[in-house]
């Protein structure tokens, strides 16, 4: 089911995550949302995500569980606007 359909129907997932990745190549960050963090990390590290393929390998440094797609998307947008210092602290 596409994100568009997921957003428009009442069959939304019970759990969806906001995640923060850190590139082990250059230390940059990538923020996203997913229902399966292990699978999503595998996709990033296998080069199947165009926007992150040049900076792999990646590691997950932060995950937050949400109860709705809308909540996760809002948090993702908010987190993307945070500066590097904030993300460094969040990553531990």
C-alpha cells in the first residue's frame, strides 16, 4: 500500500516509527519514517534508497514509536529541521 493510500484510508498501521540514521562514511544524518526499522535500514545500506546510497553504511541512532502516520510525519518534519548539534545529542 502506498503512502498516499495509507494516509487516505482508515486501515492505518498501529505502529509507525520516526528514525534517525547516521552515516558511518561522513557523519551526516537522515530522518525518515517506517513501519519496519530493520528492513528500512537494510534498504538504506543496500543502496536501494537513492537519496542515501552515496553515504552508506548507515546506522540507526534514534527511533521513536508513534501511534499514527500523521503523528510520525509531523515528528519527522520537525526533526529534519533540527541542527546537527541537536541530532548529535539525540544520537548519544
